[in-house]
C-alpha cells in the first residue's frame, strides 16, 4: 500500500471535493486577505515611500517562506538564497504597481516560484549534480520538521512537479491560484499535482525485501 507523503509535507488531510479545495480549507490568498495586518499595510506603504526600516520589516516577515519555497524547488541552498533575494528585490522595484489592500505574500511567491522553476530547468539542461543540505529546509514556519526521506524524494521529481507540490502543500494555494501564479491551465496544474504526488509516494514506498 502506498504511503501518505502529504503528512510529512505538513499538510492536514480533511476531505476534498472533486474539483474544489479541501473541506474546511482556505487558500493562502484568502487566509492572507482575512488576516492582512495593519502593520503589513504600513510596511508596504513605508517601503513605497522609501523607508528602509519598513523595507527590512517586510523582508524579515516574508523571507522564511520565500526561501523555503525556492529551496524545495531548486534543492540548492545558495541558489535558493539568491532566487529569494532577487525575487524580493524585483517585488520591491515594482511596488508602485502593487495594490496595498492585497497581501504581499502571493505576489512575492509568484516571482519566487517562477524564478526557481527557470533555475531548476537550466540546471537540468546543464546536468549539474550535487548533494544539497536537505536539513536547511527541514522545518516550516512553526518549526514542524519535514522528514529527510520526503525532502530527498521531492528532490528527484521534475522542477514542474516540485513547484506545484510546494505551492499546494507548503504555501497552501488552491489549484486555481496555482494556475494563475504559473500561468497554466487548471487541468495542467491538477495533472501535475496528481502525477507528482503519485511519483513522490512511489519513491517513499518501503523496499519490501528489507521488511
């Protein structure tokens, strides 16, 4: 029987409708909108006005999830740091076009994940091989560990499959939101999620000969 890798990825498993979000589950964007804090609005406004302290506060608040999202797609610590930093700078440079009434996270994550996919695809073409320090991304924002077997199995997936799994189960976007972030048809997102999770589960199956 296949393992249930989503538990190791930090996702709860309430019931799910055929084409909608899980019962009792709200997307990252909706939760961020509901909990959009006055301090984040103030940081964004201050950053738009050139305030360095507000810019630093915005960076500190969003850096951990941006870095982990990048890392889980590229599985290279130095590259993930560069990608997250460059994505943040890109977001700051275009703050004049940002709607201050919306959460900053989804906008930043779109830039991070798309840049991470591009980097991972380029590395695959160059056939570079490395041993990434998986422990660097082994905890979510609340400190709950992701198991190293899951991280190692995730690293073996294609960049496209890693990206949709990270967006769905780390950042908790709905398939519809992922489709908008990646500029893909909804059906393509659902297909990549199914195939990626099936592949992940197969890689995590115990070797029956060793039992």
